[in-house]
C-alpha cells in the first residue's frame, strides 16, 4: 500500500468516526430543545459560517464563478439530501439510538454505493459487482439485523 493510500484510509477512518459522533450530538441537541428543525438549522448555520470563512480565505474566485456554469442540480440536490440526512439523523437518534441509526444507514449506503460504483454514476470510477462484494454487503446487512434486533 502506498503512503498516499494509507493517508486516504486514515482520513476516511477519522471522518467516519466524526460522522458517528456528530449525528448523536445533533440528536441530543434536538431532543434537549425539542426541535429537529432548530437543531438542524443550528448545525447548518455553524457549518455555513465555518465553510464560508474557509472558502473565502483559501479558494480561488474562479471556483466560485464556475458554479454559474454547472447544472443547478449539481449543487441544489446534494444540499437537499444533506438536510434530509442530518434532519433524519437528528430525529431518529433519540428514538432508535446511535448504533441502530448508524448500522441501518451504513447498510443503505453500502447497497446504494455498490450500485453507483457498478455503473460509474456521479463521477465514480466503475467498479464491477462481484461475489466478494455481494458477500460483504450481505454481511453488512446481517450485522445490521443482528444489531437492531438485539
């Protein structure tokens, strides 16, 4: 394994861990204030302020101009999906628990990403479906069932 591949895997592990932490925190906020919408708004408000500062301080202006040259759906749809994902996690966390929400979403992400990779959709490299990949997805599904039912 190359040094850059090791770095990429380490980044994926850290961001996965952060993802496992941020959803329960937002769920706790939503439960404490009794509002999924306000918790989600707060999440995105803080995130917006941080990414706005980072973008304005580090990005080339041409990148911002490029937004006018790409199809609207390329930036509107991910924003909508992100709000639905965070709001759903905020709503579900106090109802299903952190582990259950996590394993169910990991299972769903595994299946959808296998299909996306199979066809090379959304600028993903084509990655054919094979028996080991299907076996891995089945194990993820079985693990989700075991975790949720226990």
